[in-house]
């Protein structure tokens, strides 16, 4: 080998060594950039590893405090960790950097809805849609806002728009099903839930509400297309709710049929233009008005005099709204006036403020206890307020789950009512009896000056 060839060989070797050194260093250098941690956060989010996704977003922000993609990744992770106020704050930070960042408006809308600020959530969703009319998540959030503002047809239309843009988005199908369920269109709701579960078998809300319809709301269905979704082995969220998985929960259960009579009576009274009054204990006539139905109900034993607002506050997780509505209807059919959100939140009133006022005006709190309410921070806050106001708390257990330590501390044990096995109507009758007893005992103590 000539000297010239050896020089060429050494030169090639030096280039190779230099390349290997650069190749080894580049990943470490790149790992110290905000872009790297933002990508890491997104990858972890795709795997639903939200705590790790949040950590990666925080590292990106530490490197570049004004990186809007890092802040939006943080907002998304916080939202999925149910840290909604922090998620809202992170979304606001993004919008301070870029007011037209569509994803930030979507996350802001979602956080506001989770905080019960549905009007603000609607405004944020509409802003996202104005920036991108094809934002299917923006349309989905709009559907959620409208549902909770009792604007049901608008909610169905928004869910349908989201579905038309992205038919594979399970949450839009689930939310459409929930709106239809609230409208009493149970078979249509089942079809929407079935579609949602076909797209996402672990979609817990769709599975639970589908089972509620099958077990309680359509007890006599003979439609061969409507069958109970079998349990799967894909994880706990894919299982039907324990309260609805009992062998007794079959389509032949009586369900809510006996609740229809009071509703029919109400509709007939409204159609006749009736304005009715109830008498208080001293026979003085004064009107008792419901928020949307101008119909009086008979005074229950121990109930407050006519003209007072309510006696019972119903606390529940959003997923369990059908059961909460059934409990409310049953109590009010017996003359026991209830406060339930969102029905009794006055227009223009701050949602948390209305909740506190509703609790303060009550003597009894009925807690619809399930796996969802067991881990709901909103429910915990409501219970904490009820304990401070010395309300009687009656847990109405619809799932066979043990309370968390904080939940057990707040609700205690003495007044549990089990409502795990169908038919629900029997348990609702027991609930009425318990509430009447507490209201009567409370009136006796008040009359005696104790």
C-alpha cells in the first residue's frame, strides 16, 4: 500500500469517527430541545399515559416558556387527569400566545364544561368552530354545552355535525346517545351507544347508559337488535356497570313505567292551562311553582310550607343523570320538592354559586352513589358543603362499590339505601319513605324548639 493510499485510509477513518461521534451526540442535544419533549408528550398522550405526558410537557415549557405547543400538550394532559381548572389555565396561556390556536379553544371549552360553566364552554366551542368549521371536537363540545343548557335539539344537531365530519369519533356518538336518552328517544339512543361502543369498546359512559336503557327504560322491548352488551376482557372500563350486570337486570324488569303517570298528569294540566295552589299547614293558600312546570303537588308529611323552595338536594355524577332524574321525579310525585342541576340553576347565575345555594336551601341530600360519583371531585365538594350545613345525607347506592376513604368520611354509614338490583322502582319507593321520615323528624324537632 502506497503512502498516498494510507493517507486516504486515515482520512476516511477520521471522517468515520467524526460521524460516529456526531451520531452519538445528536440525540442527546435534540433531547434538550422543547420540540423533542413536545413530541414525547404527544406520543405519551396517544398511549393515554397522561401523567407522563404532563411531565414531558412541563420539561418542554421549562426549556421554552412560550412554546404554545408545549402549553397545549399540558392543557390536554391536565384535562384527561380531571385537573380541569389547571387545564383551563394552561389553555388560557396558549391563547395569550396565539389567540387563534384552535386546539386551545377546544380544550378550553372542554375544561369549562367539566367545571359546569356551560355558557362559557359553548362560547369557546363556537370560537373553535369559527376558526375551523371542520373541528369535530369543537362541535362535540358544543353538543355537551347545549345538552347541559337544556337545548336538546341544538345538542343533537351539533353531535350530528361532529359525526358528519368524523364518523369514527366515538364520543360524538356517545353524546348523541345521551341527548336522545334525555329526550326519551331510547331506541335511537341505543343505536347511537352501539355505534360508540363499536368504535370504542372501553367507552364507559356509553356502556353504562346503554345498560340503564335496557334494564330500566325499555323493560318490555322485543326488538331482537337490542341485546345486552356482553362483558369483555379488555379492561374494567369495558365491563357493564355492576349495578346493571345483575342477572335480574333483564328486559322484562318493570322499570320506570309507574313514573310515567305523574309526567302524563303534568302534561295534561299544562295543556289545560291549569294554575294550581297548595295549602300550607295553617290552610293559607300560596302558590308552589316549579321552575318550568306550573303545577302544584300535594304537601308531603314534614315538607316545608308552600312557597318555600325545596327540601332535597340531589347529588350525582353526570353519567348517572337518568337515575338522578328518576329519583327526582319519584320524590316530587310524592310532594317532596327537589333541587337538581342543571334544571334548577337560574339563568345567568354562576354554576358553583347556584350549587351552594341549592344545598343551603335543603334539609336532606340524596347522593346517587356509583363508581362515577365515588371518584367525582364535584360530588365530594357538594358533600363537603352539605356536611358543613349539617344536612342529612342519604346515599342511594346503585353500584356495588366501596366508598373511598374521603367519601366514607363525608357520608358515614347509617343512612345507606341499597339500589343495586332491579327493579329500580322498588328502591325509589324506599327512598321516598326514608326522605319523608327525615323531613317529618326534622319538622318535629323544629316545632318543639330543639
